[in-house]
C-alpha cells in the first residue's frame, strides 16, 4: 500500500474538481479525501496499491475537462491512521 498527498494547482476550484476526483477515486477503489485549499489549490490524500496510485496520479495531471491543471506536487505520507472511504472535505 502507498499513501500520498497530491497538491494540484491551476484552475481547479469552482469546476467540480473535487466531485470528479471522488468519482475517479471510487472507480479505482482509492481511500482518502479531497479538499480545496485557501490558496486556490486542491489537496488530495490517496491510499491504494502502488500501481493504482500511479494511474490516479496520472489522472490528476489532467483532471476533469472543466479544469486546467498547471502543476502537481506529490508527497509520500506515513500510513498512521486507517482510511475507510474517499470523501470530500469542507
């Protein structure tokens, strides 16, 4: 298993990025969360098997058709808590 924090910048707020991300995560059976950050980026916490995370990260570089992704940062995280689903955070 692998857990990452993905920070996506560009036109990613106000374009349903979080909803599309949740749908894609559910499709891949990824656990974690997505939320808007005050600086205009979207933060995603994602946990799944390594190959699945790689596919999800590839999708994050593109995002939904309504968005424009300019940059994606990936950070490895410790698996210090149990994630049970993928949710949109306020």
